[in-house]
């Protein structure tokens, strides 16, 4: 049974009028009370049913999702989540179209966003490449009144309306803390595998990871970053070469995609198996956790991110406020012992 505003009021210990003020961002609510209501919203899993209201108005929302097309298990899963939203379109009063672009390619992303300007949908969601030309087209979209949500990788200080993804600096710091603890204070060399430093989520994860290692684990040396373009074949080659040149590598932090290649390289290498921390719980990383090839996986819920993007775009199209607590994407940590 779906939670209602009555459930929120009861859980937070406030009146229905107070819940209504918070949901609609109206004044007259103390900060501590507003926080209690937002906490109750998150704990109960309450989602505002904008679809029902728009059914009465006969409105259909047209949205475009721009996604990188590559052999990245997480991105493949993200595509599946968007296709799931497409399948629910009739019930949710949406019309969703996917535009595929090459990964880490600002020119291709700009070209896709130029098409959005021509089509003028009710909103667009895209995985940002942090480049000046992308910021420039985002400004033009804002001027055209088209709501924008960045997915997974953000474009802060730009004209986008919302970011649906985890706190990547916090994710990197978490990985750094785990790595330091796994290595138990011994002198060690650690390799880092990224997709591309063109995307902010990879840069921020590296920033957080490096900060914790430098602050608390000065005995650990981080090698120059390997940019594997989220390509399993390239990632396998780069990791295998690193393990040949640095057989003493004690840890690997995979902060992007290409984990299938990473796993193959470790399984084939004639070295002591390093501690491995990776991102995204996919079929390959799940199996590697079970087999002891990977020690920990930091995960984000792609389904939550897609649903959040759609909710935010609907709210922006309707001129309604966004409930920040409801849209917060959490970081999950999986070990071999707590695999779902």
C-alpha cells in the first residue's frame, strides 16, 4: 500500500497543513520541522503522484535521455532502466526517446543537445561531459526553457536544473578509507583505473580517493591514472601491463567501467592478488566479489536515478518544487558477505 500524506503527518508528528506546505515549498515551516517531514518522506518512500493529476488534464510529457553507447555493464543497465520507463509510458503519461552517443565525446553530446533544442521536449536527461561547449549548449537550453537533469556525472555551476547521482567525492573518499584499511597500514603501491578524466564523476572520485590516502595513509603511493575509456579490452591490456611493470601493486581502485577487463587481467596475472575496490554491482563484479577477485563494490541505484530524473523533469515542467531528500541517491557498499 502506497504511503499517503496522512502517513507522513503521523510519522513526522505534524499536521496535514504542514505536510502540504513542505511538499509545495511554501513558507511558514521551521527548518527543524521541515527536516522531520522530509525525513518521513524518505523513510516511507512517498512519491507524489503527478501522473494522476496530469491524467485529468490529459497531459503527456515528452522527455529525451541522452546516454553513452559502449560496452559498460553499468551503462547497459542504465539503458535497460530507461527502456523500462519507456515501457511504462502509457501509465505514467510520458513519451521517452533515447539518443545514443559515443562515450566521453563532448562534440557528440553537443550535437545531441542541439537536436533537443530543435525538438523542444518537456525535458532532457544526459550524462554530462564537463567541457566548455557542453556548458554553452546547456545555457542555450535554459534560455529555451527546456528543463535539464544530469545523470551519474554532473555539470555543476551550469544551467542544469538537477543532478541525479551519488556524491562522487564521498564515494572516492569511501574507497580510499576501505583501501587504507584493507592494506592494514603497510607500505604499498596502488593503481587507479578510470574511464576518462573528461567526466566529472571520475575526476571527483579520484579527488576523494587521493585526499583520504594523502591525509591518512601516507604509506600508500598512487600510480598515474590509467584511462581505459570504460572499454573492457583496453582496461584488460592496461591493467595487465601495469601488473607486469609493477608486480608489487598491492591495490587497485577501479573508479569507472571496464571491470570485466580488469577482472580478466587480475585472474591471468602471475602476481599476488591485489586488493580491488570497484564501482557498480553488475553481473561481473558480483561474480568477482563471490570469487574473491574484488574485495568491495560501491554501488549506485540506476533505477532510482532514472525515476528521479523523470520525477524532477515532471516537476520542473509543472513549475512544482523538487523534494531534495526524496531525490538523494545513496552509496551502497557491498562485500562478499552481504551480497543480495
